[in-house]
């Protein structure tokens, strides 16, 4: 089983409007809702790839109940979310159907109390016993200690479970020092962590800070991976036009899926890039298109640096 | 008891953001939710004025459950909403805290089935028996016949209950022909009904179309009322700066409250204008400030035309 952790789960709501005009009134033509937060997106992709997946983190209030209800309908994802008294946030994406551009509104997350955090830690420790790999994903809700990911990385290492950390800012800085197996920063997160805007020295710097491997997601340029086995760039055969929402989460699912299957780094990167591409090209934001995935897989370029 | 009808109820959600920028990501600093749809706003103001109020219309799905839960906490409003299988819409107001401007997103309403419409009509007829006045407010959700308000006006007249109709477009055109006691169009609705942008001839035209009295709400210019007893203008003593959200609903509550108490037209208009003003000046959009109401009441100018 692969375990995904989403401390700040969300209900992702998408509105489609003909054209977004500030200070005007808009008739929403279409409303879509799905469970969100990076770790739940990763869980959904892993399940679609055929893995057994358990999702933990917090869910609370009316929105939390909706997240759990929708999760129950996602085939292959076991719900191990821990209840909290606060209300799970909504994120709203307003898609302008004329331009395809998205305007995003993120509600604040629920305040997590100390007893809730303790209840989560106990649940996490119990789940690690059955996990083959774990992904720690996204932001921390208010109340969770800023060193939370360092605690979770150490617990996974102690249980002998490889751990991938995908977060940013101070949560990443603290987490990386606890020596996770993989981190997957984007360009901005990597620059913030290392102080360098040049990805190659920055990935090496991030390894020195404690990550065993660093996979930087560089948007259209694909992935740059610095690992104990070598340094690689991996990219789709040609630039892709589409919606990048969720592409990073699909890359995380690809890396973790291939790691859990014991594949080598070039194969892990190929899977991650193909899943990202299939997400960018999917008609629904954040979903991935299995046919595109199969097509792109054969043509991903992985080059040793 | 005063009965308010809201066929297209809503959960009104308000987001506050520092500044709205299209195609950017926004951190929402504050989320507020309350029962919405014009008739529920009218009910809340009537209850605050001390009237016994019953609210009917449709509520369904998760959002409908939230509307009913919040309504149960509104003192003085009895919930007589009829369940529907579709999901009650949300309306989202994004308030830009820098400028105070609001950007509005309205979800589509639930599809009402023929059996649900019949169930509503039976409930409405039963409620009319105990009603001293009725307000029919707002848009029609999909599936409700466009002549719905004409049916509801006729049933109220048959039961001897005075009825105020506050809607627009074809629903107003059909409804007015059934001879309601009062209609309260805004300037745009009145122009659409009559084809005239000049409020004085337009209110007279609207009376000829079937309304016993027409009270046009003209924004900062106040109210223009054409009634069997005379024609009046009513306005606050000086222009008001504030948020006009809900000012029209407060005017409806004022008219209906004074009508139910048997007051004459100048007194009805005074109350409507004072409540509108107290809503524009209230710190929270759509609420009214009782102190401002008492203050403005004494200085509303009602002039015979």
C-alpha cells in the first residue's frame, strides 16, 4: 500500500464563466467539485495506475464531509482521514472559457488543535506499518507545527518506509533536514530553499541539505533529477499546450509508483514526465488522460547531465 | 403571519480578498455564509422588525441543508421550505477590501420537477390560510413554469391575502397580469416591463398592466410609488454612501410590514426608505442597522407628485 498525507485537504470547486470581469455579476455555467489538496490528487493518480492507496490527513466540518463523500466514490483510495473540529477549506478556480485562464481563490485551512495533531501522529504511525512508500504533500494548516514534516519524515525512516516530500517554504526547509528519500520542489520552491535560481547547482545544494534525491519540476522544461545514481533531465518530446493544474501532483504519483515497483531512476522519471504530460493535455483540469500517458511514455527523453 | 416565497433560494457566500486580480491566485482572508435569495432576506428583516414570518420555496442537496441549518439559527423565521432533489445554488460575492467593490458569481439553480412543483403549490395553499400578507421574490429556478408567479398571485387573491411581487423579466410580465397588490421593480425591471425609461409614466403603465400599486426602487433617488391613493416620491434626507446589496429586499420588508399593520402609503414608504438606508449604511452587506433605521425614519421625505 502507498500512503499519501494531505494535512490541508480541500474541496476543489471549479466555476466556468464566459468571461471574468472584475466588479461584474457572472452567471456560472458549470460547477464541478472534487476532493483536493496535493496528496489527494496524488492518491487518485496512484489508484488509476492500479496501486492500493490510503489517504490520510485532516477533514472537518461540512466541507470535510463532502470531501470524504466524494473520496468514497474514488475507486481504489482508502479513506484514513482524521477528523478535526475546524472546517476543511474550499479552493475555487474560476475558469474563463474565452481565454482558458484561471483565477484562483483559496480559503484558509482549519485550525488544528494539539490533541488533533497527536491523534493524527498516532494514526500515521499505525498506517506506516502497512506502507511500501509515503508521500507528504502540500501546505500545513494553521496550528500544525512548522516542523511537522521533519517529524513525519523521521517516523517513516524509522519504519523503513521511503518518503517523498512535496511542499515549500519553511515546511520544506525543516522537512529536508530530516533526510527524506525524495523531494520534488518546483522552480520557485527550489530557489527559495537554496537561494539559487540556477536549477543544476540548486538541486545539488538541496541534496547537501539532506534530501537523498531532488527532482525539480521546471514546467515546460520537464524534470531535473539529482540522485545518488546520477543526474538526469527528463522532458516530453515536444512542448505541450494545456492546463498545468495538477501536473506536479501527477509527477509525484509517477515517481512514487515507479519507486514502489523498484524501477530505476530513468524509468521513474519517464513515468513522472508522461503522467505530467497526460495531465496537462487532459480535457478536465487535474485529471490525466490514460491514452496520452501510454502515447507519451514511449517518447520521453531522459538525458544524463 | 407574513409568508415569504423564495423559489430559487441560495447559500450566499462572501469572500474577502485584499485585491481581485484576474488570472492570479488569491488567499481568502474571510469566509461568510448565510441563507440567501431575495425572499429569505425579506424574511430576516421582517423577523427583525418583530413580525412572525414563515419562509417557503425550495431547498435541496448539501447546499439546501446548509441553508436550512443557518435558517434555523435566524430568530423568528419558520422554515416551511419544500425539499427538491436538485442542489440549491450558491452565490459567491468576492469583496475587494482595497476598493470595496464586489465581483459576483451565481451558480445555476436546481432543476425543479413537475411533482416537486405540485408539492410546493399544495404547501403554499396550506400556508396562505394563516397568512396576513405574502411576498413573492426573486428568479425562478429551471423547471418552474414561467407563469408560476401568476398562479401564486391568483391563489393569494382567492384566499384574500395581499400579495407583493418582486421579480423581473418574463416572470414579472406574467405575474403582473394576475393583479398583485404591489410590485416593486427596480429601474431596469420597470423599463423592461413597460418599454419606458422614464419612471413616472412607466409606473403608471405598470399599473395599467395589472398591479394595484407600483413601487419602483430607483437607487439613490429612493422610491417612486404609483398607488390608487396617489403618487409619491420618497427618499432619504441626503445621499448615502455604502453597500446597496439587499437594500431592495429591505424596502420590500418595509412595505409589507407596514401594509400588514394597516398603515397608509406615506407611512409604508417612509418605513421602506428608512430600512433601505439602514441596509446601505450597515457594516455587513445585506444586514440592516437598527439604530440607523430609527435615526433615518424621522427624516425621510415623502412628496406627493
